C-alpha cells in the first residue's frame, strides 16, 4: 500500500486511461468517474496530471469526495473493497473498480447512476 501511495498520480492516471482506451473507451469516461468520485474538474485534473503530486495526495486533497464511494462493493485484486479500513486506500480501490467497469464496456453515466444514492 505504501508503495502505491508514493507513486506519482499522473503516472497511475495515465495507466488507468490507457487501460480503458485499449478496450475502446475514451479518456473522458475516466475523467467523469474521477469527477464523480473526487470532485476534480477538467482544469484541476489537468494540473494534477502535469505535476509530481503523489497518488495519496491526489486522493487526500481531492476537492470534494463523494460519500457514495462507500456504496461501491466487490473485489479488486482479490481484496473486498468494503473491508478496506484506510479511507485513502479504499478510494484508490474504488477508482480501480470503476475503471475496470469502464474497461468492460460500461458507460460512465451508467456506473455513476449505479452507485449514486438519491438525497
């Protein structure tokens, strides 16, 4: 966990984008789920991607974390998301799960709707 915390956010985000693009999806789909999860708009996300901020800092300094991330369940890398106690690590794994769903062909709007709780 510590190792991924210290990696550069722009490197990991580039890998996530490449993953969905290999499966025929657009990078905008990744940006939409990041915006839903963490509140980054296009301008702020572009700044992050042009910086050396760590992946941990990317999550810890997110503009507006969507509490609905707690509704995301399932396994990622053989770890049940809902059992992860560390908030930052859990959000990282939630983003992984959302990107996996994109890579499987689901649209960001459908993914977001699935996990959004009406308020």
